[in-house]
C-alpha cells in the first residue's frame, strides 16, 4: 500500500512525471514532420497517403479516450500511463520495421499499423498521467495537474519537430524510430519507480451519462480547439499567399505563449475558479484570432498567434477542472477521457471543414471562424458556471 506523501513531495513527483511525459511524448512529436517525408520521398507514395499516416494517430486517440478513462478509473492512473508507455514502445518498434526493404505498399501498411497503435498509447498516457497526478496531489489541485500535463505535451511538440528532422537526416527513419522506442522504455522505467494512487471504488456509469454531465465544459474546450487547429493548418499558407516572411513562425509564437502561460499560471484555475479563467482565456484567444484575420502585416499576425497561444493555454485545465468537479471521484478518468474527446474532435474536423472555406474565400477567413468559435466558447464557459451554481443551489 503506498505511503501518503506531503503536498510538496506529491508535487515533486508530479513534476518528475511531467518530465517523463515530455520525454515519452517526443515519440509522437518527432515523427510528425518526418512521416510524410518517409512516405513521399522514400516510399514514393502521394501526399494524400502521407497525410493519412500523419493524421491516423489522432483518430485512434479520439476513438480510445473512453477506454483509457475506464482503465484509469478501474485500475488506476499509474497502470494506465505505464500501459500507454508500453504501447508507445511497441508502436515505435513497428514503425521502425516499416523501414525494412520491401514493397512500398507493404511498408506503408506496417507504418499505418504502428501509427494507429501510437494513438492508442497517446490516449492512455495522457489520461493516465492526469488521473495519477490528481491521485497524488489531490482533487483540489486538479487544474495544476492538467496544466502540467499540457505543458509537457506541448513542450515536446515545440522541440520535437526540429529534433526529429535532425535525427531523421542523421540516422534515417529506422534510427529515428529506434530512438523513439528507447525514449518510451526510458520513460516507463523511471515512472515504474513512483508510487501508485489507488483507484477510488464506486459504481461505474456508461460513457454517455458521464458525457452528458460534462457537455458544457467539453463544448468550451472543443470551441477553443478550432482556433489552434486553424492556426496549425493554415497560418503558414496564409503567410505564403501574402508574400510575408516568417511563414513558419506562427506555431513558434503560439507555442511560446502556450507553454509560458502554463508554467507561470498553471495553478490559476485552482486559485480563482475554472470557468472564470476559461472565459477570460477564450476572450484572449478570440482577440488573437481576429488579429490574424485582419492583420495588415506579418508582425500583427504573429502577435495574434502569440495571443492565441496565451488564450488557448488555460482553457483545457480550467474546463477540465470543471468537468472533474461534476462527477464523483471514481469517475474522473472517464470524465477526462470524454472531455478530451471534445478537443480531439475539434482538431480532427477543423482542417477539412475550414479548408473548404479557405478554397473559396482565402486563408484569412479561417481565422474569422476561429475567432467566432472562441467567442461562442465564452458563452459555453459562462453557461457551465451558471449550471454549476444551479446544481450547487
């Protein structure tokens, strides 16, 4: 039976777990820019298949959030995260096997299998880490835990792209995937040494009942995700279409704002309340998106990207805290899994939907949609606050 730790010791453990998450999530981040190159240049297949290989993990993550949530509730967040790290290891090894000389379509099929499995691991690692961290630090600091998880993941995304390309050029795709495999094993070995936070007993509920209780916080985080997805997919193209320099700096500015906000104000939802922080954050995000839409020069658009990152940063932990507050402790893993699925859906659907708009009205119009979505998100956050007060009364 694990020995209860002091609040300071529990926080130190969660910070170390965040470092483990950062290292292991590099297996996801480093592959993102290299997979389409491998598919197109090495396998000789078209860009559509490269896009399929890139996007498949996001689909399997969405489809397995509920399963990961149930696993965290029933077996504990530690076991869920460790299992996810094991899946990362197997997935990276399968992707490494796709570099073995063979027919291109056979190698592509092997790569798809590894990429699909990677999404399953991502779902388990993130949900398990949140459940484990809340178990260690306590429900009252759930916002801080979720903020740390996001900082670890987005920090890995910020450095994983250039690092992955450098390893790809130096070691090839097989060498890169071998590195990812080793990182996953290293993360699991360190995490295994940390104590468990046992699952809370209680009667389980079907996912649809839990989702109904967290629908308003989920709607707010989903509407937030539209702005990020629009920025990631179309800001570089918007810059290139206007002949502006710095086409690749949009995500950099976003990432700087996002990570700095998480590190500096990660406990804000715990101190002042989740819905208030989310509403203010969505206002900042909306302002950033409208700036990009109306920007007369590149620096204004980059400022908008920075504001978008600052705004997006705290919506997930703020609304995640609200979602967890609406369910019993033994259902928090299921709640987080269902809650995260709202954001997954926004990420997956935004690209193709607003892409149709961009084809007809230009790239800048997608940021108008992002701004409108964030504005509607403010309403969802305020309604969530109102509904929580009504339930309390």
